[in-house]
C-alpha cells in the first residue's frame, strides 16, 4: 500500500468515525432538554463560522470568483432543503428512535439520491445498484423488527423521520452534484454557501415563530450540540481533503465513510446504555443497510 493511499484511507476514516460519534452528542443534547430547531441552528452556526474562516485563510479575496447566479441558487436551495429541513428531521429522529437507528437509516440516502439522479439527471441504474437496493431494503425491514433503539420505545411510523432526513439529504446532494458540475468553485466554497443558506433559513424560522421558545433550552444541550457541530465540520473538511488527493477515488472514500453507522452502534452500546438498546437485530440491520448503501454508491 502506497503512502498516498494510506493517507486517503486515514482521511476517509476520520469522517466515518466522527459522523459515527456525532449522533451520540445529538442524543445526549436532546435528552438534556434540547430541541430540533435549536440543535440544527447551533450545529450550522459552528460549522459555517469555521468554513468561512478556512476560506478566508485559503482563498482570500479570490474566493467565489467563478460563482454565477444560477449556481448560487442551486447551493442555496440545497442548503435550505438539506441543511435546514434535513437537520431538523435528523434531530427529531434521534429523539424518537435513538442515535443508533437514526444514523443507520440516514445511510439510505444513496437509495434516494440514485432514484432522483435516475429521474432528473438520467444517470443509469446498473445491476450492482439493483442488488444494493434489495440489500438495503432488507436491512430496513430487519431494523423495523429489531426492538432496539430508544429505551422509551418507538412506533414503526417514527422511522419516517430519519427516512425523511435521508430523502432531504438526497435531494440536496443531487442539487450539489449538479452545482459542482456547472461551476469552477471549490467544494469548500460550495459547502460554505450551502451551510450559510441553511443558517439564514433557520434564523428566519426562529424569528417567525419567536426565538425565546426555540432557544430557551438548558445550557448542557448547547454544549452537546456545539460538540456535534465541531465534529461535523472536521469530518467534512477531512472528507474534502481525501477527495482532493490524487488517490482519493470515490470508490475508496465513499465505502469507508458509509461505515459511520457501525461506529455509531459501537459508541451507543457503550455510551448510551441509559438511553438506548443495541440489539442483534439492530446490528444485522445496520450491516445490511451499510452494505446496500456501498453497493448503490459503487
């Protein structure tokens, strides 16, 4: 194994581990009295601030020099759908079904992205993708019958929250892909626009419904959500660094990042024993979902 390939593997494992750990912070924050909109806002404030600082340090005045109005609109749309709506549904899902199940079901987003790309972008659906869809759906069926997740219990309809989150992220990802194909700006610049648009949408919502009710949450919840935002930012920067290397092929990076739910299961089994139950069914279902997601991605 060359040193370049080893570097890619290490950089790709960082988002897998960090995105595997962020649901633990999310669940603790929700259990501490936090709310879904508050959590989304804190995470986006943290990552947006860091992205803009990095852009200022790396690009300076030359940042966004290739940006057009059309591409700006694409990333703004992706930010409102994926960052604002998507994150809210993520936190509701974490609260209702638990970090382990929520993280696993979020990995179904390649399924939605593939179907959307097929319908909108005309991308082909190959036999490997078909097998991946079957395996992924089987994993969801196992998860539904697993009797794991939040100790307070949940109903099958509660799984619609993480499924909705996966769908919104898929819509946003297809939009981002279109935007990246149409513009010379970097992935970091695109992510900054995306997150800033999500931040503006969340702030507008908070202002419309009354900030006091949304933001008047226990201090501990803010600490957990800020930690989640920091981990998310480091994970995204590491992912972009991996993809930016010559050896950082999608076929190597994506399957590694897709293992994040398996890390969530490990962390939840150790750190969330008072809040969640990780059963054999959850483990089997998560493994099938991850395998299916990897096959669809490939």
